[in-house]
C-alpha cells in the first residue's frame, strides 16, 4: 500500500480511503470513533484528531495487508478480530481509545513469531 494514493493536499482523504475499503465515510467515522461529520466537513476533516485516527488506521492496515492478502481483508480484521490480552477488544476499539501503539506492539509480537 502506498499512502500517497490516499492523500490529497497533504491530508488523508476520507473519500479515497472509503472507496478503497468499499465502505462509506459515515461507517468509517463510526469505526474510528469520530463524529459522523468528521469525514465530510472540510474543517473537521483537517482536524488533528481526525487525521491522526485516519493515519493510525492506515498504518495498521498497511502492516496487516500483507498477512491477510488484501486491504479489504485487513480492514475486516481491523474491525472484527478480538485481540488476546486486550480483554477481547478489536483493533478499531483500541484505536478509538487512543491505543494504536498497543495494536502495533501486538503486531510486533505476532510478526516476530511470538504469541499475542
């Protein structure tokens, strides 16, 4: 995955990301724990919180895409796979809680051949 394919004017483009993930901007906002207009109103879309959540999601999807075989598979994992050691929370729940670094640490352990 090349991040530049999802960027317009130095910002992550919710429209491009939603299209690639075959979802809507509204559904993506819910997944990331953002207000429904955060990915549609320009001012909200440019907000640090919005761009941070988009970046965190895209970084995680980028790491998981090679294992799952596709971006759509990575997104399905992101939204539905309960992670061992995090009380069954899914990666999207951890990102919503501001714990994207925990998902990265989990992936580091798994990809190094360890157990979660």
